[in-house]
């Protein structure tokens, strides 16, 4: 192919959503990716970023997964003040390249991908670190991530009871109505973070990521035997609560240390394992019925590449997207 004949496919947010890759497929993709990562068969440098506003970021996230034939980079931003402007917190683009030639294959919106793969990463962690009979969930912060995390957990566990808390009660009420209908679950809106944590098997905190948070979840709130996914780093968990956990797992130890040098995780203990090590069997998953386990997935580029390659292939099969010349 001559250079003048090369082209790539562009997938808008609407295109990506129309591809409709099911959460079950994303879970399979991430389970395979974490196994490959645990075996050391992937390439992913810690993500560099710029920070144009307080608590805002724009990150470059490259990764390569040979087993999935996926190579590329996500360029993603998170701006907390966007919500006041009627704009999404997370926006960005993802580029896929041909691993054989380096030629760009696709450019796609990454908003839907970021939401869904983050929920899937929580569910993969819970599959290995939560009690298999877990049936109750607390969602603290009911935005996009609260939704995708609950959807993913519902794929892995036979959920019976959900409690939802948000600092804006109307957001929690809308979440309860819409997600309850989507998943066929009874969702109770509660008036405090504590009520969405205490006595529950699974807990997800999914607010904005803050470098200097004012966390509210105290030691003693997480029940023995429970699993928590801190999607927003340590923005909701006080240091004492994190130190009380029997396990602290993350998706990438070098990335966590990189963030620590930037000033995050000041009161957070070191993680004892990477999720990939657990998925591939190098380290144990849940070790006892009463173990408190917290997974702090930072959101890694490998999640995105494992998901994006499947979206790309499905889009081509379905004839979705706009072809652009290179």
C-alpha cells in the first residue's frame, strides 16, 4: 500500500456506543490482559501527564499487548470543574496502531471506553479478592463510574441489595431509578457515605480524584470479609481505614509510586500486590473469609488497549465509523 492510499477509521462517541461491546466481553478482555501483565508479557510505561488546572489532568497512556495484537495510546483528560459547565469530567481520544507496521489504524473517542473498562477492572479485582457469595453493594458517588462499576459487579456476583450515596441526593435518586431498572435490582438511596459502606460485601467509591482529599470513610466502617474498590484513589478513604485493610492491591505498582512522587497517596500504605500477579496465580487472591481487601486500580493504558482492539474489530465487522485519509 502506498502512503497516499493509507487510511484509518474514526469512531465518534456515538459510534463507539453503537458498537455496543458488552460488559461481559470487556471482562474477558481485561482478565486476559491482567494475566498477560502478571506474566510480564506486556509493555506499558507509567503515564506522563500535564495539569492545567487544580485537580485536573491530561494524561498520555501508551501500551502494547502482544497476545491481543493491540498497540496504541489514549490521550485523556479529567477536569472536575467541567460538571459545572455541563461538560463531562472525562474526555479524550484513543489511537490504535498496527503492531506490525506502526501505521495508525483507528482514532476513537475514549469516554465510553474509560467508563466501561474501569468498571470491568473493579469486577476482575472483586472476582479474585471478594467472597464469591457477595450479594450487597454500596456505591459512594453515583456518576458515570458508579454506574459502570455496578454494571460490571452485577456480571460477576448474584447481587441482591444495593445502597447508593452521592453528595447530591438527586444524582443518587436518578442513579437508583435508572440502574435499578437496567439491572433489575432494588437500589436504596442513603443519606451518608457511612450507610453505603457499613455491613456491605462490596463497596465502590467513585468520586473525582483529588491530590489533597478530605476523606470521610473511617476505620471500622468496612465490614470484615468485605471488598472495596477505590476508583478515586484515596479521595474517600481515610488513612486509618486504608491501614486497617488486610490487603491493598493495585493494578500497577510503578504507576502508584509515580503518583506518590507527585504528591498523591500521602497517607496510603504501600500496595502488597499487583492485580495481574493475582490473576495469573503468582500471588494468592482472597486468603480468608474475614479478610478486608481494598483494590486501588489507578486506571492503566492496558485496560484501554484490551477494550479498544475489540471495539475496532467489531466496528469493522458492523461497518461502523468514518474512513479518513492518513
